[in-house]
C-alpha cells in the first residue's frame, strides 16, 4: 500500500511538472510571436496627430475623431490589453473564467490574442489567435499540452482580418 501511494504521488508530481513545462513552452512560443509582431513597430513620442491627418478620411470619421479630441495627441502604433472574462463554450452551458492578453500593431497590421480558459478545477485550455503579415492562425491546446486545433488557411485569414478591423477601436 505504501509503495502504491509513493508511485501515485510520483505520477501526480510528474503530471503537474509536464503541464507546467507545456504551459511555459506555450507562453514562450507566444512571447516570441509577440516580439516578432512588434519588431517593426515605430515608437516615438514625436508622432502627433494633426488635423491634416484626418483629411483623407470619410466625413463622419473625421467628425468623430475631432469630437474624440485626437488632434494633438500622440499616434498609437501598438496596444497591449489584459482581459478577464466569463464565457460559455456552448449555449445553455455553465460560465467559465478566462484570462487573456491581446497585442495589436498598426504599422504592420496584426494582433495576437493569448488566452487561458479555466474549464474545470485543475484543467485549463490555452488558446492563441493571431493575424500577422496577412495570415491568420488559431491554436488551441488543453492543458497547453495536446493540440486540438491548429487552424490556418483562407477562411482563418479572412476571419482574423475581420477581427483585427473590428477591434481597431481598442
């Protein structure tokens, strides 16, 4: 009985270690992608929005930006957001917690969204959605370990571009 308990504890520690290493590896992969996303971004406190910058935009957009008092403000080239959310994977299912970070750049239009969804006690789903250099990709890994989705292609490219455009208001 004692030997069985020792083996069980050893396997439990091994499982926790494997998940920890997988999560670290997933995070490092996304960190590298974020560094690549931001590599060519301009960061300058001297890049100020001028009234003439709005001239080529549709009139309603010009009026909205003027009303938002952006003239005279620094141009934003990159954004990093932290999100905490409750979501459901299916209608009529229970709510689950998620934490995410999202990174945007406009010089080379793109974003990376990294999420950790707490699906059950001691069980999370790691996800990364990305649009970079005109290409989209969605990666989903339960426990950051097993790939259940690694989607790319024309439909994903279009979907992630639409998401980028919708979320430019950030």
